[in-house]
C-alpha cells in the first residue's frame, strides 16, 4: 500500500517508492529503495522536498522507532537487520546544486588537476561497468561528484581534460570514452547555452552514462580488431536499448540521460539506430550526444583503427551529409576550436607547431608551440607564438599528420611538447 508522508515522518526501514519534485531537487539518484542509511535519512530531511511516497508493504520499520537522533550510531542501531529486496540502494548525491564555476586558466595550469580527475573518473566508470556486467543494479552514487569535477575542469580550461583523455589506449577506450564524452557534452552545452548549470550537469551525466549498455555486448565483439560481421554488428546495435533498460532499472528518472543513452546513434537522415529517427524527431540532447560520441571515437586509438587527428576529424565530420545536425556541429567546432589543442599544424613561415591554447576571439589564430622546420632543417628551438598578436606575421596554412614528417615516436614527443608530465600522461591513459 502506498502512502504519502512528510519528510520528517520518514523512518529508517521505509521503502521509498517516489519523491516529489525533480530528480535534481532531491539528494538521490533513485526513488525506489529501502532507506537504511542514517546519512541518507538526514539528507532527505534536509533536501526541502515536500513529500515522500512510501510502500508500506515493502517497509520494515520497527514500531518503537522514533525520529532520527543526532548521533549516527543511535540511528544505525535501529536499522532493520533484514530489509526486503529492492530495485536498488538509496544513492546520495554530494550536493543538490552544482558549485559555482571556477575561474579560467591555461592548459598548462589545468593539466595536473585534469589528469587526477581523469584517473578518478575512470575508476568510477570501471566500477559501474563491472557492477552492470555482473548483473547488479547500476549504482551511480558517485556519478554526480565525478561530473562536477569534470565540469569544473572544463570551466577552468575547456581543452586540458579532453586532450588528456585522447591519450587513452585501446584497452582503456570504453571507460575513458565515457569520461571524454562527459567533458565534451558539458563544453558543448555551455557553448549552446542550453540552460542553467543544473541542466549542464545533467548533460554531463548523460555523457558519462551514454554507453553503459555496452556491458551487454560480448567482449570478443567489443574488442574485435577486424571488421564486424553482420551478426556482430547487429549485436553492437543493441547497446543503446540495453543501456536504457539498465538505467531504468537503476531508477534513473532523468529523461535527458535516458534519451541520450537510447538515441545517441540516431542520424539526421534517419539511417541511425535503434529507432531510425530523423530530423527534429531526434531530441536536441541526443543530437549533441551523437556529435560528442563520434568525435571522441574517431580521435581515439581503437583495437581496429588508429586515431584520427582532431582537426582532420572535424573536417571529415563536416563532410558526412545526413549524419549530424549541422547547426550543432558548427557550435561543437566553436566549443573545441577549428584547430583543437594538440593539433599539429604547418605555418606560413614553413614551420611545424602544436596548438597550445585557443583564442576565443579568433579560432583560426591560436597560441602555438613551434618546434620543427618544414623546410628540411628538422628540429629548431621550441618557441611559443601567439598568432593573434599584432606583432606576429604568421598564420596556419594546413593541418599535418605526424607520420608524413617522420615525427616518431609521436605520442612521447607530443606529450613532451605539450608540457605534460610523463607520469601524468601514463596515469591518465
């Protein structure tokens, strides 16, 4: 029997069936769970929600229970020893609203923090995937904390974390892909000004969880180095639906998160999957997810392909007619730059350089780090050049591929030129 009660009437052992208000207005990711943690009870009462719907038939509340005491140990002593099975544990978010945005900084200033965030985020995603793979309900208690960290890093510098995540190995792809798509979604959401920071955070969550359905795909298919057979590709196409079901079972209420998970492989021309939606039938957030997902996929090292250059990837994506929403794709390019950080470029002065910092006022004139003569002289003294400066008479004439210039081993050299600590790079990757 369902009963609506005030938050201060809720007791340990109550089975929470629903909580009034938006999923972002209360401190839980799920609304169907047994309340067994005193800290969860305190968080619920402090959240400001108006009412809670409990299922009395599934609750185990001792008659002598009284309102929560100030001592956590006193509350813990009254937790029922045997609670009924539920659809999942209560998951407490670290905060109800996102923290204020931090001040911006350079890539060099942010990269150490970003590396630590990438490592922590990777571990959380790995744990979630492991739980889901074992058939357990996906626990997302730490998801909001991870998204907030990623969001703050992107606010300080939009390129540092994404640049580090691009260093992922084929073995780490599944987990760090989720981290990178989260960061790209947050950055794109701010570029498009889709809403307040609560919605930006929600889109970050969508990015982090968009591929959770891949836990249902056999590993030999996910990690196959050759071309997928028709049967294997059919299996792969099932992951959006599987992820959608997992999130539903976990009690996820956000339609934004659910829609991005289910429809991030739809195409504007209707040739995507799973529902072959087209045009405006695909929601704005799923269209955003499609672009962020593909961009990180093609710029990453995979079991069956080498990574594409970031700038070259954008040029190719612009040519794929019918695949993406062109307005959102152009906004995405503005959000990461015509020449994303880390791109190898050739200057009019016949020198090679790496893009170091974006210039928001002119995306074609970033700060670059010159290091190689394209005229045959080879290595030259490293020099940082702001192409937007009035005192600089130089410009980018083309994107270049490292292998065409025999710049190998490229990853190690690229990392050194970007000023990345090798230990940080290895940890992030």
